[in-house]
């Protein structure tokens, strides 16, 4: 196709209007350096917990442009010159979702570098993990929609859902099933993040940041239960408290209606990797 008035118009057409085959053909014809170098991107798994709904959630965007146009994906994008991956993930999160996080919220998860993970070519991504409270969302320029998806564990399967969209991930293989699938290798990234939390939460319970600055023992049990895929009542209150108090500090009490107030706690320290 010809008749474009600018490179920007041409880029917009192939990314947002053309079919994916034409997009990839156009993309491969763009000027390349003499020696092949990978592109660098970042992706972030943002987890929150809604106390009223007793629901664990993950933030996803619907892609506006090729590749995987209209598919759901993690927030992220290309790292700019003179920008670290940490700085990039903070910027991309705000630009694509309206959510503002700080470097203290994030921890680096894993670097994904499989050669064919992106149909545009050799693209390496550095993934991050963050725990926040549920916040209102604003879709940015690169996102068609942005939504919180509920996360429910059933055995070795992780179910993501929001309205008509339902995605199931195998926690052992990262394979997805159902009528919808995630873009790129983002199923693998989410499974990696979920399993990271499960493996660390009993000795590094930073996931409890989803509860805000303070929490009760019962609230902490509910969050742990979501990652284990069990009813929180199966986690013994006294044993849990005894095991976790080394990571908590008591900060006061919270009225709960009839009966004694519940003691509230906060994490002794919050650190990122």
C-alpha cells in the first residue's frame, strides 16, 4: 500500500488496520542494523486483592496494535534509550493503565528470551511482579481496554476471568486453554509469578502488600488460601499466627462489631529484588 503522508501514518496503518501477515511483512522490511541485536521489553504482573469480594486479581490490557491485536496481555512495552528496565516498567504501567507504582512496589521476576517468543523478531523481556491495592484503570494509547481479571486456583489450574473472557492456565506447564489465550508468552510469565509467590510467601510474605498498610491474621490467611487454592478455614489460625509473627509487627486493634477487636499487623520490612 502506498500514499502515506508520513512514516507515522504508515506505522499506524500496519500496526492497527492491516492484517497481521501484511504487518509482519512490512515490519521485516524496515531498516536494520548491520549486526542483529535483540530488542528489549518489560512486562509486569500486577496482583491485587479485593477484601469485600475476597478476590485475588491480575491486571491485563487488551492490545490495540499488532502483533496479537485484540488479545489480552500483561502491561509492558519497549525500553527506551537511557532508561533502565525498572524505570521502563514504572513508565509503561502508568501509560497503559493509569496505575502509578514506585520502585519500592516492584521485584524483578525473570528474563524471558526464547528466540520465537515475539513474531516481530528477537525480543527479550524482563518481567516484574508487584502487589498493590485495587485501583481505577485508564486505558492508554497502546491499550484498547484495561481490566482487572479475577484469579482462582483449582488444583493445578489457574482460572482468569472477566465477563465473557475466560482463560485457564496450567500451573505445571504454563499451557493455556479455553476460547481465549494471552498474547506472546504471557501465560508463562503469569504462571512463573504465581508459583514464585506460592514458593516464597511463608518466609517472604511480601504478597500481603495487597492488603494495604495493615491487616488482620484472618485477612492474611485469606490471601494465602487464594494462592493455595483452599478455603482459608483450612489454615489453622493459631499455627499460622505462630509461624508468621516473626515477619509481622502489631500496630493496634480494629473493631469488628460484636466481641473483642481484632489485632492488626503490618510487615516488618518491605523490600524489592
